[in-house]
């Protein structure tokens, strides 16, 4: 129930709350397995609050359920029970689209008691290793909108343990893809 995220600044291991947040965990694990997060930017860094990534299609992202069930399943409803709060630094949550739904974007808190995120974004994991990498990302220089001046990307994801069976129609790639030219170019 863990994922290793290799970033351009270092590695982060996330332990998932698969029992408490099965849908969000399944979504995250299968997107990692499909290598959908590879080359995603950390596009939003709010220093001493949170870092955000996972915009897999550069249009706000979408869930693995879209791949499985079509466009109508692009987003999925947030899991509200049991209530899990953003009380600890290094809490991992699915980002709310503003309508109570989630796709692929996720955030990691960089401060304790980020209670303004409660009841909006769904907590589904915790950073188990790599807090130093999260801290490095938290401290990068950003523009006024929180976009880092330096591109910080997810290079690769590795599933350390996946308790969920793969649906038969999931197009799991035989290897990690090479970055397309538009990804190699700077986001700026």
C-alpha cells in the first residue's frame, strides 16, 4: 500500500490509507501503475502550506475511472467518511475540483494543522519517507501564483505494494514511457 515517487529533487514514499480511502487509493495506485504521473510538474507550491502535482493531461487531470469507464467517469466523488483531517505535516490528499470531485491531482501538506483543507480535499495517504524532498520542493522560488521558477517533475513512479486487483481493461505499459517533446520543454 505504498508508492515511491521519484522526483527531479529526490524520492518520496507515500503510504496509502487503502482501508479508509479505498477509491482514492485505487485511483492513485492505478494512475501510478499506468505511469500517468511520469513527467508531471509540481505546478503549485504554497510555501509552508502545501505542494501540488498530478495534472496528468494539462487540463486539470482526470481519474483512472475515465480510462476504465469513459468520459462520464473523469472525476469521482470525494470520500468523506471516516473523517480524516489535515492535522499532520506530510499528509497526502486528492485535490478537489471545486465541485466535490477528484481526478488525478494531489497535494502534500508542508505544515501541521492545515485545517482549511479539511472537508474539501480527501486525505488518502502520508509521506513515509522523503520528507526532506518535500521540504526542498516547499522551499523553491516561485512566482506570485505559486509556480516554481525551476521545473520540478515526477520522473517515475514505482508501486511498492498494491492490494487492488488490476481491471482486465487497464492498459498497463510494458515499460515507462519516454518523455514527449512538449514535456521536455520548460513549462515556463
